């Protein structure tokens, strides 16, 4: 296992380094092939490790490479932890990423920075794997920052566009705010436990006082809100759509935004010590899911609808973590990776067919022109909407059932959000593939065309996974389910109210009804029209004016303070003081220069007078 575990990490890094050294002499397909092959090797290695883990009595295997940091009582090894949680994460991270890499070869064809794009992609996946495989918080933080900087490069890939450059900076700054939370949590954990290695933290977690445990949980939550785009740090993710569509798929489905949820789940033994901390997590998740869903109902950019959808779906996962349903959170994360990657890559195929058009108002009736994109996208739409038997129904239903068992008010919030999810995704589907053709203009009158096999093959694979993914954790499966595989990793899991079989079936029917209500509402409203002032509210389109609020309360005051600091403090105080001291030194030099006459007799006279003064002083002291 150690060799294959190392290969999981090394393969993307080798792909990155190979293209750095040789990429300038290689053709596009060779560059893309090397990058995709590296991720495929990582995926195959992960599958091998998974089966080795299944066949082993020890489900927590630590692979030590060397001692990285040794300072006082702090020992940080360069080591990875192969356990059910990390290997599950690696399976879908590498699998989905390999498909996105393959898709990108065709999608990015002709781009002037083609090689740079694949360098960033490989490094992105490598950083995510470091994050999930690390056996300590310090190494996790290295991967955490790695995905942060890669997201900055990829979001602002078209940096010559002002919007893309601004979006990259916004993502970077919001994530740095969240990083403060993770650092504070690490300081608290080390101060009270003298270790940052996960297994040691979990062993000593019971020694933490309730107050310290709550502070750690809240600090971890702040870190997660930045990386996983939750309230109050969710604004960066929709703007990240300025990057190429494969980047959007990679960030939303397989890498960055899942990192915050992973961190919370990884630290579940600490979360178990603070009921108030978990409740805060649950409330943040529920509010984020609801707010983002309302915003998605009025977005007109196809990728922004999907972006706010991701924020909302991650909110469901955070809500599940808050009520202690850790396996349900991971189940939804995996299912979401399948159907969200499918939806983003499908939207990329739509955009590609329309020569870059992303406005839903300029689409329509594309079903007959995209014979592969249409049915695969439809599967993704039904999956995220919660229609059985697709993966989203089982995964989201698992979350809703667990929330119902712990808190009925949060369940109502989540159920309303599920209705909104089915509504805005159905709106997107109708405006894109049904209705009338709205894409024909004076300059563009040609028919849209289906994408190449490199773009459609990943769609087919992801569609199959979106259909069958629910089988990972069906309710009647116990011995070989995802939950039975993951649960031993979490330790103590907060128990909710016991639910009878009848109640569970009733909740499943409610989930289906919620999805159908959302679908019917969207079809009745959008079937014959592409725009409605009544149902597209500016308040939601402007994201509840959240950016405006931050601009008014943080951005403008800081800008004003900076301007005052520059004009008053720097120019009038610091610059004038510096100029004054400089002028004083210059005037002093002019005066002292007159003492340098060049006559030796004057210098001798000065020396004699000086000696005389010193002698008089000494005689006077002795006399007294």
C-alpha cells in the first residue's frame, strides 16, 4: 500500500514537472495526454489502495516519509493517512479530475496558454490530494493554500480581461480571510494538545474543555466558509465563473469547494465535543443553502446558475455535518461531484456550440442540435432536482432524513430549499433546451453543433455515474454501504430521534413531492417564454445586495481610510518629515563645510585649543 499511496500523490506532480520541462516542444494533444494520463495513474493507484484497505484489518494506515519540522515540542512529519475518509475523497477527486482533464483537451484547443492551463490543472489536483491525504493539520494547510493559489491562477486565467482579473483577486482575498480561522484552530489545538497530527488530536480530544472545543469548532467553520463558499464568505464562488468552464467543473465538483466540508468531517471527534458549535455549523449550512437557492432562481448566466447551485448544495453538506450526519455529507459530496461535473461540462458543451454565449435568454431549443449533450444534461438536471432513481434523490434524501431526526425547523428550511433547487434547475433546462430558438442573430445564423468525442465521452461517463451513484448508500444496504465503510472513521456520532420505517418512507415521498412541485412550477412559468419580470427579481439577481453591503461597510471605508492615510499621513506627515530632516542635514552640511578651510595652521590651533580645554577641565576636577 505505501508505494501506491505515494503514487497517488506523485503522479500529478510528475505530470506537472514533465510538462514544465518538455511542454514547450510538445503539441497540444501530447501536453493534454500527459496531464490526463498522470491523473488517470493517480486514480488507478487510488482504486488499488481502496481494495487493499478493504482487505486489511487495519483501516488507518500512516505512511511516513521523513520528519519535516522539529521545533521544541512540535513534531510535524511529512506523512499521509490512508483511511476510509481519505481514500473515498481520493477516488472521486482523481476520477472526476481525469474526466475533466480529458474534456479540457478539446475545450481549450487553440488557446495560447494551453500548456499553462494544464500545468495549473495538474498542480491543482496535486494540492487537493495533499490536503485530503495529509496525516496532520500543517500538511493539510499546505494543500489548503495550494488549492487556493491554483484557483487564483485558473479563475484569472484570462487575466487580460478586467472581470477575470478581479474575480481571481476576489477569490484569493476571501479565502485568505477564511484561512485565519484554520490557523487559529491549529494554534488552539497545539496549545492545548501539543500535537497537530490527526490521530493524536482525536486520541486527546476528550481533554479539551467545552469552551476551547467550541472555539476550535467555530474557527474551523470560518476556514470552511472561505474554502467551501458559505455565508458570510460565499460571494467569491459565482465570480469564479470567469475562468474556463473546465476550471468551474474542477473547482465545484472535485476539488476546492469540497475542502471545507472535508476538514469539518475530518475533525468530527472535536466537533462531537461542542453541541453549540455543531448547531452553528448547521444554521450556517441551512441559511447558505436557502439564500444561494433563491439567488439561483434569477440568474441569467448559465454558469452562474450552476455556481449558486453549488453554494446551495455545499450548504446541504455543511448542514449534514452540523447535525452529525457525516456519512450523509460525504454521500452527497460524491453524488454532487457526479452530477455537478456533468452539468458544468454540459454547459461548456452548450457554450462551445454557441461560440461562447452564456446568456440563457439567447439559447433555447438546443435539444435537437446537441444529441449527446441534451440527454446527459437532462440526467444531471433530474439528479440534482432529487428525482428518483438518480443519485441526487438518495444522497439529498439521506441528508434531509438526518436533519429531520435532529431539528424539524432546519428540515423545513432544507425542504423549501429542495423545492427551489428543482425549480431553478428546471428553469435552466427549459431555457436552454426547450422553447424557441433565441440564439440566431444577424451575425450568427448557423446551427449549433455537437462537441467532439473528448468532450462528450466524459458527459456519458458522468451521466452513468449520476444514475447509478445512489447505489453507494441505498437505505436497505447495511454491510457494504458507504456509511458502513466511513462511520468507524468518525468516532462518536450525535444521535438523533429514532425514525420508524414508515416515517422514513414518508419522508422519501415528501422529498419526491418537493422535487415535482419545483419542476411543475418551472415548466408552467418558463415553458412558453424566456423572460419574466415577475419571477426574476433584481434582489435575487443582485445576490441579496450582499456585495453592495460589503462594499458599503468594508470596501468604501477602507478605501477612504487608505486615501486619508495617503494624503494626510504619508504626504503631509511622513513625506514632509522626511523632507524636513533631509533639508536640515543639507543645511548642516553647508554650515559645517565652512570649517574645512584646508589651512594646516588652523587645524593645529584647533587641536591646541582642544587640548587646553581638556587639561583645564581635568585640573578643575582634581582641584575639587
